[in-house]
């Protein structure tokens, strides 16, 4: 691809991500993201790298990688010039552009590593959709589940058996939990059913440790600054992890699926592979391998040892975040249960 086309792709990705943040309740973050357009002049190492991005900048979440670095400078107190922008006190895009350019020039070397990997938001709000899917499955194939999460990051959602949920009036989970998942619910609530989680674990290529203050702060850096309830959910996850650490292993997603599907399974349980806003980050060959492994395991599933695949992922044509479920035996075709806000602010349940 020629350099002009590369820059055009990057610019479109920045514009889309800025609009997406603004339209999802984070206009301050949207302005900071939009200011990345002014870095494409290649006057910084950061600017040169994003201008010549070799992959797909939107699917790679390129704008959000750098946005995390900018937010981190404020959270750590290293550079507070963007703090008034995040507080909504500076709203003129030209002023925001100038601030982002100045901050990037001064912290060029420090910001560059933020481009090395995708954002790890590890958003607990997405667990509302996963729990809704488990409730939907419970009335169809049974209430006992063994959960396995791909791209678990710090393992926040591998603690979901300890979350309290209010899903359109359908409540489940411990009432005294510090993690309270109460999204705006659209449509009918999920079925009133039992969900027993007999085991839950996850994998990530680079798992983060909630007990490490620096890594926990990195997670907060990816959160859109003005959405304070999301930062509160990370604090709640830290509290839960202090009580009992999540079970997350450092492993390739394909290897993890192969290992989990080969492991002994309790009778009268459904083994669930689940993930949320992860699929787009996996290489094509890994996605194909997981699909083949799930098909093979599904063909061997029976009424006592069942299998399900729960996904909250982005439809790349509509950019809607769709909740879909497949289960074996008997429901091999994907069932679309609804759509959700990217960070769990609302769920539209249409099952």
C-alpha cells in the first residue's frame, strides 16, 4: 500500500473512533482521539509510526492504544495538561489539538510503547451480556456451567460468579458484592433461572495482574476518562481479586481452547468458551483453528457433557456489538440474543 493510502486509512480510523467515543458518552475522550490527526505530520516517532501503520488501524484499535498512553500521563501525574480536556473544561478542538501535539512531542519516547499492543479494557460491564446468555442457556440445556474466557486480560470477568447482576429486574449473584452490574436494560429481561458456575478460568497472551498497582493503573488508562463508573468497576475488581485472585494463564487463545476442550469434563455440565470484544484481535489462523476445534468438540457433545460458545463481538459491517450463542448438541446454528453497548452501559435483549 502506498504511503498516502496508509495515512488515509489511519485518518479514517481516528475519525471513526473519535465519533464512536463521542456518540457513546465520552466527548472529551473523543476530542483527544481526534487530535491524533495532527500527529500524522510525522514530526514525532509516534506520528511516524501511526502514519505508516502496517495493519488495519481500526481493527487493531490503533487510536485507543495511543489514547491510553495520553490518559496514563494524567493518571500518573506526569503531565496534567490534558486534565482540563478530560474534565470538559477545554472543548475547542483547536486547543485540544495543540495540547495533544505538545504533550506527544514532550513524551514521544514514553508514549511509543503504548502502540505495541491492543488496549486491555477488561470491561466488567460486558459480563451483563454473558450472564444473560447463561440464563438463556440454563432453561434450554441446564444450569451448571464451566466457563473459559479467551482474551481475559486481568481476569476481571473470570470473577463474574462473584458479581451482583440486575438485568432488567432479573437479579442474580451475591447481593453484597462490590461489583454491581446494573445496565440500562432494553427489551424483556432474561429468563428467571439458576446459574451454577462450577469453574471459571481464562487465558491471555499478556495477562495483567490486578494486585500490581502499576498494571491496575494501566487498565484504568484505557478507560474513557469521563466514564467514572467504569473506573469504579476496576476498583471493585481489584477488591475482589484481593479476596481471591482470578485464574488466568498466559497462553495463546487457540492453544487454550485446545487444552480446555481436551480436559476431563464433569457430568451434567456445559463447558462454555466465551469472549467479549476479542475476536477482531486474534489472527485469522487462530480464529480458524478455534472454529475447527469447536466444531470437532461439538460433534462429540452429548446431553450430559454439553458445549456452548458465547460471544459478544463486533459485527464488522454494522459495528454493532452482537451477543450470539451456539450450543451442542442441538443448537449448532448461532442464535442472536441481542446487542449491547461496547462497555455494557446498556443491553438490548431480543432473544
